């Protein structure tokens, strides 16, 4: 079992990679939900309303590779957190703008799902 997943160092997070990763509606929804959840880690399983396990794994990998989220293996689960501090340091104000826009464009059922996911805890 993997104990460590590769993440770019904070100084290596590149704006083109971040923009590419955020160019997908599902990934924007994941970011908005993580931002709403604050510092509390969420599991991949809490995002299954947004797509299949395979699709969510793919989207999480793209976000991790771009440096937008941190993924920490925890047994059979993966704990996801937003790399807010790193992104704010690299691109001040950028993440807040993205989260605000992503939240505004989300469908009502995705927002309802986000509230449920936040209170459901880990899977």
C-alpha cells in the first residue's frame, strides 16, 4: 500500500497547471466542497455523488498533481485537504476567487450534497 503520494512543492506549483486542473466542472465542485469544509480532511468516498469511484480518483489525481489539494493515504482511504496556504502564498487571492465562482455556479443538488458530505465524516 502506498504510504506517500507525490505532490509538487509549494514553490513548484505552476499557474498553468492549476488553471488546467480547475478547468473541469467536477474538479471545481470538489474544490468548493473542500473549501467549505475548512481544514477538516474529507475522503474520496464523500464525493461519489459527483461521479463514479474511477472518475473521482482521476479528478483527485489531477488536482493533486497540480498542487491544488493534498492527498494523504490513511489505510484504504485517501484524506483530501485543500492546499490553501500554499496557493495563497503563490497566487494571493486566486483561490478565494475560484471558490467564490465555483460555489456560485454549482447546481443546488451539488450544494445539498456538500452539506451532507461535510456532516457525514469519513467513509
